[in-house]
């Protein structure tokens, strides 16, 4: 099982070659997306077509919502690491989900590095500006 952060899914949705190759290579893994990640992705959709593509992709993943204990842990992370690493509200909630599930978080966001017991995986090589289809 792997927990996916917003930026990892954005690469897949934008069809970055490294992202698509990586996502295809882990097709047998149980891929988990915190509900807060889905909410961030919905906000980032520019039109109905992108929302439709997002919905199709998310249907192939488990959407995970934290319980009250995990939300409390996220608050603790926020209080401890916001000033140190810039960990924000949604990122604290995402980190709490991955720690509670005891699985790695796939992300490119350095804000998570301060969170103890959180294993981080950089899933694929993020494309340079010139490699991206915009």
C-alpha cells in the first residue's frame, strides 16, 4: 500500500511520461489517496473534462478519511512543524493518514520531512519545465 500526495497525482493526470510509467509500474499496489488530496485536486480542475479525468483516476484508488485520533495527530504535527518546515493544514492531515496506515507517502513536497515515523518516497523524477506538457 502507498499513500499518494496531490503533486504525484497531478503528474499522472497531466500525463508526464515519468509519472505515467511509474503509476503503471505499481498497478498491483493498493494506492490510497487521502480525501483531502481529492479535495485539493477537485479545486485544481479547470473544467468539466479535467474533473471527469480526475474522477476516473480516483475510482481506481482507495480514498481514505482519517478518524478523530488521526485528526488530533495532524493538529499535533501542525503545531510542532508548521514553523520549522512549513507544514500546512492539509499536509498535516495527509501525513497523519500515512503514519496511521503505516505506509509510505509518495510526494515531492519537502514540508513533510519534519514529521517523525513518516516514510517518504519520491515516486518518479519530476519533469523539468521543458519536459512538461502545459
